[in-house]
C-alpha cells in the first residue's frame, strides 16, 4: 500500500470518526435539537459542498475498491509463447512441485524453498534438514540434478540454478518432544 493511499485512507477514517462522534453527541442530546436540521438546510443548494461530497465519495470508492478486488495476483514465470498467447505458471505451483521432488529423496527430513523468476528462468533456493547418516555432497548433487530435470521436463520452465543449503542435520536417535 503506497503512502498516498494510506494518507487518504487515514483522512477518510478521521472524517468517519468525526461524523460518528457528532451523531453520538447528538443522540445523547448534547447539541441543540435543531443542529442536524440546520446543518442539512445550510447544505441545500450549496453546490460547493455538493462538489466536495462527490469528490469525497469518489475518493472513498477508490480507497475501498481493493477490498472488493477478487483478482488474485500471482507471481508467475513464462513457460512458452504460442500463436494463441502466453503460457505462464505460478511460482506457488512450481514451489509445490519442488517440494514434492525434494521430499521424495531419501535422507531429507524437511525442506524450505524459495523460488524467484527472472527473464532467464527460475532460480531455486533450498534449505534442507537431512538425516545424519547421509553423504551430504552426494545428496545435494542428486537434489540439484533431479529438481532441475523434473521441473524442466514437467513444466518446460528453464531452471537457471538450484542452490542447496544444508541448514540442519537431524539425529535420528533423539526422540522429538513437542
């Protein structure tokens, strides 16, 4: 949310609070009985106030519009350009595929993924927790090759790099208490 949008939202909320406060005071009988009727009669045929209210209404609509905008925006990467248009895939879908292929590897206990796409293709960053009896260089090399070939074969996305960080080595003898 940018600063202009936040500022306008702040002003609208302040105006709403002020109107609510005035009406609540009026409900409890603090101002004169004719306060609202005099206010309304002063607004009658006052075109300057009419323009101000129309502008306020338009700004309020602009502020509230994102709450009703149901078009989710996905970060995507391009798979292919065809005669009929582009074929894109969401990073979230690719992330699910990466987790699927990595978790199938023997010796992986847990994996955290981060995927970024640029004009050259996909960059994959994996933080893995592995079992202690696994040969780590062999496992990491295997994960890189399998992840790259799996994604390129299944989706057609160009994979630039697959970085593997062994973040933790689990001891299988310890019982995990939660």
